[in-house]
């Protein structure tokens, strides 16, 4: 499947609008299905629990750490390296039989009995009620952002553009969440911040596209709407490619060198930048065309000059 380029060097993006919409529909449905069946790997920010970071003087054996914790009654503990093979991060869900304030001391004592070189680096507690509140507030924040964007774009451009922009943003959020559900990646507050950043990035790209399409309709008077959209999208390609590539380069550095603390953040933004660029072209623009956008919808209303005589001359 190829995109045609005519003699005016205009890329025919909209020749793929139907296949793109079908693909996006499949991805959205699959993402919703994954979230409904497999669910999300919620971090302790949302579920509550204890995060313990310990350090070793030599490379830590994660299997031995898991075995020690499982024998002590913590078989569900999540144990992973954190930055280096001598730093270990332990996540333990909320427990009714042990107070969180003593849980860290108990874990450190267990690990110290197995290896005397271990020492405590940090410990954090999140209550289950706080985690549930953060999950609710995070969802409301995302919903509020989409509603505000719908209102802004409707006033700034036209209601067809507004529906296309919000459809593109919802598309980006759902598919990004579906990726985290599919891969079982931990979803914590930093990832939620990344999702909101994806909304902002994708919106910025969509606003540029909508603005260029509006200018195209006002400037090109004899072409069909689909041709105006294709020429407008072609005009934004250089800006889109440069912006996306520079952003991706920074995120790649964060992904590979930023450490475990922001790994999920970088993953969400990397995927979000790619899917956001795609949705600005093939979701927002295609939706506007399918809703029947035309030159008449985007022309400014005539302004009567003060004192102008509007009555017909006799």
C-alpha cells in the first residue's frame, strides 16, 4: 500500500484514510479488550503498598532475594534491579497483618540475615485509600483535559475539527494504555503524567494541522476538500518530521539512560509521539472530511463597516 505523489509534489495522504481508520478502530477495540480482560499493572501509587530500595556492596542475586522474601511470607513481592545490579527495588502490596512502618525494618532484617552487606537506601509508603483516590483523580484529569480541548477547538476552528481532534486524542490515550496492558508495564504517576503530556503534544500537532487546513480552504478556491487537505498536510510535513524526530531523540536518551525511575515515562512518551503524529494526519483530518468539512464552513463571516448604508439604492 503506497501513498501517491502528484506532479505538484502533493502527497495524497487521504488515499489511505479508510484503511487507516479501520486499523485505528481495530487497535482501539483491541486496547479496550486488553484493559477489560488483562487489566492494567497498576503501580503502588494507585494500589497502595510499600517501596523499599536497598543497596549491596556486590552484585545482587534477585532470585535469592525473591526466595528469602517468599519464605518469609512475601511471595507477591516485586523485586528488580534499580539503576545498577547493586541496587534493588522491592515493591510489596498493602498488608493487613503488618504495619507499613515496621514492614521496611522487617524486610531489611531478612535480607541482612542472608547477606550482611545490604543497607537501606529509601522506603516509601502509600495507603490504599490514597492510591484509589489518585486513580480516580487521574482519570478525571484526563477526561477534563479532553472536554476542555473539545470546547477550545470548537471555538477556535470549527466543530468538525473539534470532534476530529478529540477523537484523535482519545485514540492516542486508549492505544497507549493498551500497550501498557499488553506488555504488563507498570502504570504509576509518572506514566500518567506522560499520558497527559502525550495529549498536549498530540493536540499541538493537531492544532497546526487544523490551522493549515483552514488556511488551505481560504486560499485554494477551486479544489475539492480532499485535495485541500492533502496539500495542507503536505505543507506541514517538514515541520512535523523535524519536531517529532528531535523529540524522539531526547526520549531515546531518557529511555536508555534515564534509569528505571522514568523508564515507564519515556516509554509512554515515545509511543505517544509516534501515535500522536499519526493520529493528527489520519484521525483528525479524516474525521473532519467524513463529517463534511467545506470551504463555506471556514470562511470568516462578513463584517459590516460602521456607518455603511445597507439599504438598496432607489
